[in-house]
């Protein structure tokens, strides 16, 4: 079975639609979404409706938990809080109920899916080898999929017990014979210097993960954000991939 693995959409409909179009040729069966539907972008409701059309494993991220009242505002930067306030009108009762009935961690098909880290799925970041090592110790499965940092990368520990941090290559990454933590990157707001939407495919039969990037017309998203009064910093960073 193939799953489309995505994270951190942040209300960016143009990026999400571009990913769904390009990924369609791979004949995936499920979407595994690792959290943060809300915040930063202008089209939360439309993104939710697009996801609902598919078989969906859904995690909540910290921005989603802010919307439901389960994450304190002090955790967020001023920019993040402003964007969440600006998008509150996009949160329908149906979407609020949906967010409230999901969590930031799920064990599925022999893997652990989290938004942040196995240490704290709602809030902790995996930013370096030290964070990854701590996450592996606390992980319930050898394979962990995570988001939150908006950086497409993976960490692995093989028989040598050394944590290795790697950037995506052009081919599939094997999950066999190691502990591995994989971040598919952010669909809606990449922060690794590449403004293309980031995503991945998980093949549960071959036990392999493949990374992808998809270009989209971020200018449309930027114009929507500007029209709704989003801070210029949030508008401009879409073009910069930071």
C-alpha cells in the first residue's frame, strides 16, 4: 500500500492542490497528514474539504490545538498568533469538531506518526541529531514520521548506534534494519530554502519512503494573504522558502 505523507499545510490551498495533482500518478491509497492544517495561510476550510475527499489519517499540530483551545498562546510567536486570529472565520463548526476529535500522535501500520516528536507530539521539535536521539529513545516504533519543523529531512540510527542526519536524495529511503525518523517537509510553508511544496510517499510493502517537491503558484496565495491583512513577513517568506 502507498500513502501520501504530508504535513504543515497551513491553509495553503494552491500548494496542497499542486501536491495532490502531481502525486496522483503514483496511485496512493491514503493520506497521512502529520498536523498543522491551520495558521499562516488563508484557506484553512478549503484545505480541510480537499483532504476529506480521501482516505485520511489526520493528526493535529500545535496550530490546530491553538484553534481548539488546547494549546496556550504563549507557545506561539506574534506572527503565528496574528495569522491564527485572521483565519478564525475559516473554522466551521464541522472543522472545529474534527480537530477536537484528533490528536498529535497515532500508531499506524507498525509506525509512529507524530506532529512534533515522540517526546512531546504536540510541541517538541526535532532540529538536530541530539533531538533525534532523544526521540528514538522515547519512540514506540522503529519508524517515526514527524513534521513541525517545515524541513524535509530524515535521521537514522543503524547498528553503529550513531545518529546520522540526511537530506533527501533522488531515490527511495529504506526503513529496514534501522531506527529512522522522517520529516516529509511542509506543504504550505517550507523553511529549508526551497519554496516548492514538500511531501513524500510511503510504500508499506517495500518498506521504503520517497521524498518529492512540487512547484506551485505561490503568488496566488500571497495575494490572498495580502488582501486579508497578513503581515508582510509571512507573505514574503513563501517565495523565499524560509
